């Protein structure tokens, strides 16, 4: 579902798009048990893929180029399966892997950007060591990783910054927000971040798409 919302951040863009988290089809314990089992199966398949990849890599000198290329494919797909497991567990898992501790927004933003060979420009005033909120750092980082991936485009690079503590902004060339894979990624990012108390807004106007993320719950003034 896409809906218009008012932004709490200053911006002069005309169109505001916010991705609401999808409703759970089941809300009972059986749903969590099912997803937990599915995550377990994913992890088993991933372990097998990684084992095969390591075996091929270890004997690469004995193999021809075709099989060596196969090893690269396995590694790439294993990484993708691992990413899907993280998303599934964060969105609809049973919560057993969630670890709540102080989350330093600037740190997780840097880590998420580095996963995509990006750099977040963080001002000195936005990088205080005590500027934290309660949540799962791994899941906040995952939500930002998904978001940065969704913004990638052949049309040009993505720039990201944290000029104010707790707020990350990213700007990309104008994107097709209705493209299925991008839409899925944006919805997933919204859901993961929302479950950690973070707010995501996507705004499109002219020749750019702008994203704003408030890390942590809104603070009372």
C-alpha cells in the first residue's frame, strides 16, 4: 500500500511516498513457528552451498574455467540466500535472534553504506558517542542496507549524509518506484526499520528521489 503522508523533516519536494508494512497473514504462534522452521531450512541450504563453494575454491587449480565460474555463481547465490534469511528473520521471525542494546546511528549508517561501497557523509555534530537509542543494531543496519540497495541505479550514484544526529538522508537519480524488485526492497526496508522504531520516507520530484530515515523513536521535546 502506498499513501501520502506529511513529513516531520524540512523538504521542498512535491511528492511524498511512504511504504506501509505489509499485514501479516497469520498473527498466531503457528506463524512464528512456520517462519522459524523456514529460516532453519534456509540456513541448512546456505551451509551446503557454502561448503560446496569452499570445496571448489580449494581445488580450483584442478578445475577448468567453467567449473571455476560455477564456484563464483555459488558464492554469489549463497550470499543472496544469506541476505534473504536475514530479511525473513527480521520481518517475520519469532524474535529469538533479536538483541536489544544501544544503537549508535552513525555507526550502523556507515556499516550499511560500506556494504554497498558507499560512504555516508556524517558531520561532527551528528556523531556523538552518546547519541544512541534502544534496538537491534544488526536489524537497523539490515534495514539501511536494503534501502541503499533499493536506491541503486545505472542512472547515477547514490549520495548519503547525516547532517543532524539520528537522521539519514540519501539522494538518487529519479527512480521508478513501481518497479517490482525495487518496490519489494523499499517495502522490506520500511518493515525492518519500522519494527526498530525508525521512520522511513521516500520522496520523488523532478530528476531525483530523496529518502529520509529517522533512526530511533521520535523524541519528546
